[in-house]
């Protein structure tokens, strides 16, 4: 887990570098709207992202109801699943994702991330919803694509085949620490 100080520093750095992008904080805990409100107000991000666990639609709605824009997230949800696996491949999982997408939209999300969702399911969800779908490893058929900063700069340690890593800061940090130790 990252400390909140590190999260805020990364957000401020990102805000300085980006002037026309939407900044969404992804580390909102699904437990309560209080966390979302605190983080949203202190970081000045544009929105928060809440991973769908199939039971938290009321939490999503309560965050939306206090005026905080929420991006939904279905498919592979890193805070909930430990094993990385393509979602939507079985008929049962396909329909579960369609239901989750629709229920997120009904709860008031302004867009939804489809992570590691197979192409056919991503296409059907994108056609079903009135809100934009944002893909991460979910084919080019979503309305938009997302790039996770930690993955892009090599800090996450998580490198699925669909992630292009532009730099490996872990290696640079390690070199710096070794030089410091000398």
C-alpha cells in the first residue's frame, strides 16, 4: 500500500504535467463515502474510481449523490481479485459483467473501466451502455483506453502483456539506493 502522502505527491506531480487530462484517483476504498469525500477534496482530482464487487452499488450512488463524479470498474478488479485472469469468457461471467455494467450506470457512474474483459463482452457492454467504456486490456472496441501511471513507469511490478512500459523506475531507484549505500 502507498502512503497518502505519496499518493498526493503523485497526484500533484501528474497535475503539473497534464493540463487537459482527466485525473481520476483509483485508490478509493469501497467501504464508505467518507474516504471518497476526504480524498476528493484534499487531492483536487477530477473524480474517483470505485471497483464493483457486485454489492456496492449503494456506496457508488451515495458518493455520486454528494457531488463526487465516480468512474466504475468491472472485470479484473485488482483490489478484489488476486489472480489475473481474463473476464467474460464464460457465459455466466459474461452476463454477470453485463449486469454489473448496467447497475453501475444506474448508480450514476459517468464512465466505466473494463479491465481484462474479453473482446465480445467488451463490445456488448459498450453497445449496451449510454456512458463511455474505458478499456484496459479489453480490446480497442471500448470508447477509450486507459494507461495506469504505475504500470507505465515500472513501479507496479505488474506487467500483463497489454501494458507498454515506457521506463522502469524500479531499476533507477535501485541503482540510486545502491549508489547511496556506497
